[in-house]
């Protein structure tokens, strides 16, 4: 197995640019030689989850368990509850949908950022990641240099900031600082046992990994992604994206290995989504007699696109191979989430467990499918609604009424405050917490909007939302967009010329927000152009709208 020497997550974020031409396979192999260390993961090993101690009579009711399920790059339209689902509802998602049916659908739910690392940091800390400088995913300087040397396939060049190299800290120090109080650390006040399973991507060494941030147990991988099965496994069906040189890199270099509590890397026993679920079920059984927090962070349906042969064969009506593999991954993900929900019920925990489901950001343009975020414009790594609007469901019987709907904007950082309130602990008072407890809103006990203003920032690309007005600014392009989301939820009509006073007002709000944020812990070296309305494999024209994404 081939494993990254400096971290797969770095490559995955840069893949969002999608205009990088590696000069064919030779360029990909250049990256491979420079950044990959060939090691072999150990054979599959059993994981023994820490058992809850013998139960003793508790004083008062037991606080609810918390299970946070996060998909990776799941498009808004991939959920059949939200529209058509993959391939025109060829893959319904009944188990994911059931979380909304049995609880609440926050239909205006938003990611903390349009890419995975800062978005996950917002979930875990309850804060805008820019408050503590976690604005970009960590990228080694030497990798950025090589990316900048590639020729552009598109009409717009990749921008490389060589003058910022002197500001780059060592790669090993790039991650969420341990001075931040993540949710598992906070929940220790209420004696929660915290478990992380799956993807981390908030610091690619143990000093910033799950255990360092309060998780009692972790099983998964620190980097940004991994293989679902080895490419030549007889039970896998692969779909490679020949139009994306970064995808070629992933197929050459992505690891197939996990570790438990920072131990030796070993191979999962089966398809990774199945494997993480198998282990989640065992962890639920081991912790049924004490309050627990489980962060179940699947890497599906992120690239590399790999499906089980069983799921692929079940979808013969889908003729396009890439779409069929992607759809099979969604089918598998939904089935596995159903297994988690069934195990909670089998253990008698379903009535006292808050289950949250979301995606870290919108669907990615480099998949090459054009309807992942329908009806919204934009992709992962854009702040158009397609990049930040995500499925956001919660269920907690007896607290949240089945079939509830909430249409005002909410954010990933609300997960922190909501979980803390249900656990009976106070968020830290020595720092700004941007999230709010959503339960009173879900129950109709509190009116209005949880957030009158919301912001997103990645370098020169920034957004301010006030009520239903949304301003996007990209300084690199000297471009401003203004949309009224009440009248124009799919951001078709730029009102910047018609509403100068509104633009001025929102620019002032954005400036005030920026004055409260910390400088990035490391600079953005690369700015990558991304088309708003086309996936990566569609022909480009000079009239296509695009943004520059900073990392």
C-alpha cells in the first residue's frame, strides 16, 4: 500500500481547483515520488472498545447520548428528501431521511466552510474557524510550488504567492490548536465517553489528533481521505476521473489503512464505509451503560470513487459508469446509517440519543456530475449555496417532535452549543461561541432566527449574510455579488448595481466581522479558479462565471 508522507488531505483540498494539468501521468508521478513514502499497512487487527464500567444507580435522569454522523462531500441533492436524489431518485435514502422524519429538518442548514477541514473545526468548536486562525487546510510549501508549476487546462491561471513562503510554519504545526476546546473535551464535565470513528482532517499528526482534543478513543485516519478498498480487490468497482490529474494522483498514492488510538496502521477488514459502521456498532454496545458522544465521520462519497460490487450491480438502470459508482456509494452509505440507527434501538438507546446528520460541505465539481447540489448554484469550495447548503437533520424522541421543519439559517457551529445544552454543561465563557442551542427553536419555544448574520471567509473570498441578503466578495477578481435569497434562493440575479446602499451596509458588516477574527495560522499560497455552474469535465467558455478559491 502507498501512503502519504505529508498527508493526503493536502492533495484533496487542492483538487478543488480542478484546473491543474500535471503534464499527464509524468506530472502525477512526479508528485508521487516527491510526496509518497511506500509503507505497508499491517494486516487487519481486531479493535477492543473500552467497556463501560458496571452501572451504578444514577442520581437523576441520564443525559442523552450524542451521535454526530458526517458524510464527506455529500451533495444537497444526493438526499432523496431534498429533491430527486442521485440519478433521478434511482437511489432513495430512506434511513438518512428517517432522521428528519423522526425529528427535524433544518432545511436552511449551512456548513461552517465550503471545504472540509475548517467546516469540521466549526462543528467541533462551536466557533467560526477564522476566530482561531484555522482558515485554510494545511498544505506543505513544496507541494504548493509543484502545483503552481503545472500548466492550466482552463481559461484562468492558478495563482501562486511565492512572497508568502517565508510566513509558512512547519507542516507538523498546522492544525486546530489544542488551546481550542472541542466538544469531547467539554463533555468530559458530564462524564461522557467520546469516540471518533473515520476521518479527522484537523491536524495530520497525533499532537493535534482526536486524542489530543479530548476523544477517549479514535479509530480512523488523520489525513483527508483514503481508499475504500484496494484498487484490485475483486469486490470493488472503480471510477477514475481521467479529466482530473489530482484524481490520478489519488489512485497512485491514497492509503488503505487505519489506526486505533495512534497505534500502528492496519488494513480495514472490508469496504471502509461498512468497516466504520461495523466498529461503530461495537462501540455502541460497549458504551450502552454510560453517556457517550460518537463522532462518526464517514469518508463517503468523497473521491476516489469506489463502490462495492453488490451495490453497483443493484443499479443497472444507471447507464453512466461514474454516476452508477457514485450512486452505489450513496446506497451503501444510507444502508450503513440505517444499521447505526437500528443498533441504537436494539440496545434500548434510541429514545435517549440525539442523532445528527450532515455533510461537511456541498458536492464537489471534480466528480464530474452536474446535479449534485441541485437546485443551488456552486460547488464545494465556493460560497454559493451549492457549496455551503448541506443536509442538516436531528432526532431526539420526546424532545423534538417528529416531522418538524425549521427554515431559518443555521450552521454547523450550532452542533456544539446544542450538544452542550442537552448534556447539561456550559460552553466555555473565556471565548466567543458563535453557535446557539437549536432545541428551543426546534420546539417552537423561541421565535426569530438563531443568526441574523452569518459569515464565511477563505482568504480573498468572503461572504456576509444579513437576513436574506447575501454579499459575496472576491478581491482577487475585483468581483462582488449580491443576492436576495428570499426572492432568489438559487442566486441567479446579481443585484450589486441595483442596491448600492445594501452593498455598502454588508461590506461594513463584513469589515466588522473581520476585525474580530485572528490572522490565519499559515498563509494561502495557492488560489484556484472554480467554475460556478459547470463540473470539471464540462467545456469552458469565456462567459462562464467563476471564483478564485484561496488555500
